[in-house]
């Protein structure tokens, strides 16, 4: 399923992002020569990852809602003989 692959890839990428962050922090701690440029690049990197991660989370949640809504509609049709539109509410 696409959603499972996306969740798996997100997990793999999160581990890789953590590794890159660790290397950047280690570089900053080793030498103050490049501290400012590395910090700026790390900040930009973190922002890009947050944006990508947020998009992945939204897509995953929407996909699950669509799958859930479709499954519920099938059950409603089987039980009631008709389909009603569902309003998904998040608490």
C-alpha cells in the first residue's frame, strides 16, 4: 500500500535527517571557523525538512481518511443498502 511505503520512507528519512544534524552539530563543536555558515545551513535544512515532513503527515492522514471513508461507505451499503456521506471530524 502506498501509505505504508510513505510512512516507512518517512521513518527512514527521519533517521537520515537526524544523522545529518548530528554531523552538523559535531562540525560546529569542532571548529568555530565555519560555525556561522554551518548554523545557517542547518537552520535552512531543518526548515526544509519540517516542511517536507508536514506535507508527508498531511498526505498520510488524508489518504487514511479517504481509505477509512471508503471502507465505511462499503459497510454502510452492505448493511443499509444505501450510502451516506460521512463527515470526518478530528478532536
